[in-house]
């Protein structure tokens, strides 16, 4: 039996007991699949936990449903990153959605997800899904004024994903959205990655008129407090209507969470 | 430089880089003071993190203010456990409070807090505070029908604190409350200590008519998702009025958090 530790910063980390480890080197990163005793199978990219069988539902529900419920009638959705397929699975729970594009730079992530994480990836085969193995930056330039919702389900702002957290990139996201489009991005931990969090929100605010931040409890991500930032040029994202989730098969998100979506602890409000 | 790891379960833990460690054996437990690089000074009892300088405000605000705002005019408050003084500090922010009793079994915790954690413990010297070095069980039997609010700021339900999570004990808490009294307890992590959490809520529901559960993000506690359970026989704790917190000097709790206090992820709702 071995232990795998992810260092959240130089000075704090989380450590998991692991039965078995498989490692693959792709063109872009080291991909590891760990069988953990507490969280089930875990996907790790370059040493950072991306998702686990036990708690993946929290991240995938919370990155998807708020934006999809805020969009009037989301038909066409783009997911950038998210090669594990969990976000796609949640997006397809909305019956209005006719087409989902997945733009993932590393096709090995998709192969690994299909092989080792079937409960997360199974909707990647859905005929509504089109997969593009491509850089997010290039893809957006080719697809202007196209999407009702764009979900930035990418890894942390280090290495390959760093450019995805900058004003220039958010401008491309905005151009790829339809007039009443909505964007949502994962924006790190306000407690342990304060600068990345503040920077992402500030860059998004330079581009979009309406910007809101919300949080979710994600035990396997740094500090357990994870942030998402939602943005739209023309949709009033602060108008949180009553929603009906009864057929969506959700384990975390619900109508009370939607109603109080932007409720934040005071110290987080003061950061943005 | 060394690392201190708290194992949250047999299979997952959190690990902190530490500059210096001081250890004391009291009559009841091993008390350690760790200088961590990420969270500042940390108090550890029998290997379990109790509080850190960086994130203590979250726990202490969230265990105190919801119950104090729900109580009509809280004048007399009892804190069981809580020898570090952080809960006392928050309780005394309410101008209606005339008297706070602290019932702590281990006076070494108080000495350590006064010596090493002055920013947490400084209100222990306030003339409104009376400290009783006594077992919580015995203390409650001697003080019936006495308190507006009782705060169960004790350690986890293992060892000495196990009896504090049982119906018999909550019955004593109820008897020590005035007619419109309110109790609040820390009730563990719904994700990693599911049985303890469910058990505590179930035992509290056997005793009190109105019981509500709420959560807070506490990065140094297991899973980062921490639960509190609030209970009252006669106060409608679900009637969350507008509150004014402007002079309270709070960093986490605010009026929006109070308004949506009992909003829970669906899987947590399904556990209670």
C-alpha cells in the first residue's frame, strides 16, 4: 500500500492511500489513474487531482447547472477541457440541449476516461456530442457567435492552461457566444490560490458586463472551497428564478442552492 | 523542517509543513502547538487539528452567530468545551450578552491558548466571562433552566467527548436552556464522518422539536465541509429574519449566509 500526496501549496497537501497506480505520458502531460481507498478511482494530471469517483458529481454538477438554468433555452453548448466527460454528462441532462462540442487538447485524457471512468465518461458517445482534439484558443477563433453556453472545464492556470485565464482568452470566449450567451469557468480556491482566483475574476470582469462568483464544497480540491465564475454580456445572471430540477437526477445542486448561488463569505466578497 | 499529517480517516489525510512543535501532556490529552507555514499557529489535541490562526474565524463565527441571532435577546450563554476562547470572543460581540459561562474539562487548554493564541483567547479575561473547569455532563445537571444559548464547542465524538453526542446528554442541554433557549453543536463532516454526523443529528432530533443543519467551509477540518446542528424546543429556528451585522467585525458570517443558512446539497439533505 502506498500514499499519494498532492501538495496544494509548498506548505500544505492532501494525502490518499492508494492500492494501484497506472501512469501514461501523453504529448502534453503525465496522466495517472489511482485506485484510492477513500475516493475510489482518481484521475491525476501532472500530479494534480482532477476528479475522483466519489466526489466528481459535485464539481460536474456545479460547473454545469447554474449556467444552463440561467440560459433561456440552451441548445448549443461548448465545453473547453473536460475530457473526462463528466461535464458533458451533466449538460445532456437538459432536454433543450441539441448539440454539445467538447474541445480537449489531449485525446489521451478521453481514452483514459473511457477506459477507467465509465460512470463519468459514458455520455461522450452520445450522438449529440462532437469532440474536437484542438487547442481551445484556436477553436474559439474558428467558431464565432455560436454557443448559448461555454463551460471552461480546464485545469489549473499553470503550464498549458495559463493562457485560458487571461483577458485575451475571455474576449475570444465572448466572441464565440451568441448575444444572450453565458460563460462559466472554474476559478480556483479563494483561500489557498487567492491570487489566481482574484486574477481570473478581474480578467473576466474586464470582458463581461455581468459577473458572479459562487462556491462549492469539493473535498479533493485545495482547501475544499472551490470557486466558479459565471459571466454574460446581456443576461442578468443575478435574476435567479425558481427552477424545477426534479427529473435531472442530481446529488448536489438543487433549487435552494440556485436561489442563494452568489452568497459568499465576507472575506471572499472582499477579494472580488 | 518537518511535516505533520492528520489522518482524517484510515485512507486520507491533510499534511502541513511545520517549523516548530511544542507538546504538553495534560490529565486528559496530548496538547500540541505547531507553527505551520500555511495556517500559522495550530492547536492539536490528541493528533487532531482544533484550530489555526489562519482559518479559526470561520469555525468560531459560524458556531456562534446563527444561534445568537436566532435567540430573541441572548443575555446568558454557555459554551461547553471551547477552551481556546474563540467562541467566547464571538459571543461577546453581541451587546445583549451579559454573562458567558465556559465549561472546559481541561484547564491546560486554556493556559496554552492564553500563552500561544492571544488573538483567539483574549476575551477569556473579559469580566463577563466565568470559567468552570468541570465535566460538561455534571455542570449541566447543576444549572437547569439557566441559559438563552448553549454552544457545544467540543472535540470529536471519540474518547472523552463521545458522551456529548448522545440523547441523554442533549436532554441535559435542553433542561439547562430557558424556555426559548437555543442549542448549537458542531456535528462533524457529512462526507468523511457520515455516521457520526447522522448519529448526532438523529440524537438531537429525539430531544428537540426544531432542528436545522448548516454547513461552513473549514479547510483544516476533514473534507473541508463542516456541519453544525442548531436546535430549539420553542423557537422557530427556520424563521430567518433580516439581521444587521455591521458593527460585529466579521470575516465570514453575513446576512446573506444567515438568510440561506439551511441550504444544503441534496446528498446532505438526504442524510438527515
